[in-house]
C-alpha cells in the first residue's frame, strides 16, 4: 500500500470510481479519459509500481487479471468483436500512473502499430 498513490486510493475507495469488478486481489473501473468507447483499467489492490516490479510470486495475479479482462469482455458484450489489453511500462512505454494497471480497450477498430 502506498498512501499517496492515486490507484491505491481508488482501490481503497477513497477516490470514487464505480467498480465494474472487484475481488480480494483486483479492482476494475472505467478510465477517466477514455481512448475508446470501452476503456477499463484493471489493477491489483497491492501497490506494484511497474511491470518490472513483478516477480514470480505474482504470476497467478497477472493470470487472474487476464481472466478478469476476458470475463469483463464477455459481460460487456465485446468479447467476440475483439479488444486490446495494454500495459504501459516506464516513460517511453507511456506510463503516467505508477501503480501497475492493464488497459482493456474495445468498441472501435484498433490501429497497428500502436502510437
Ligand atoms: P498510463 O498512461 O499510466 O498507462 O495510464 C494511466 C491511465 O489512468 C490514463 O489512461 C488516465 O486517463 C487514467 N487516469 C488517471 N487518473 C485517473 C483517475 O483519477 N481516475 C480514473 N478512473 N482514471 C484515471
Ligand atoms: Zn498504488
């Protein structure tokens, strides 16, 4: 836990963000500045700064996040159309919030290569 981390505060319910999914390990909520018709963030409750801070003990957590993403995609009705899961790591990767998060994007055709 980090007291001044934005996503820790969201996970603890101190900053309002209606959860689309929550359990003891992760929470999912809509991005405040959506880049697609569906833009959801899935984060661990645990404060992990970046992908580089993951270790083998977190393997199940990351797998779980992908399961939650698939579950949300089915529930929200865009699983068959398709979606994109993005994790930005460090400056050049485009990371601006220093708490591990996975973007779940859908509802439009995604471009490739990504920007
Ligand atoms: P990053 O660039 O670090 O991968 O993504 C951070 C994301 O967090 C951005 O898409 C940004 O719009 C989102 N974000 C930043 N502050 C807030 C907030 O207070 N609430 C929500 N729901 N999303 C936020
Ligand atoms: Zn945090």
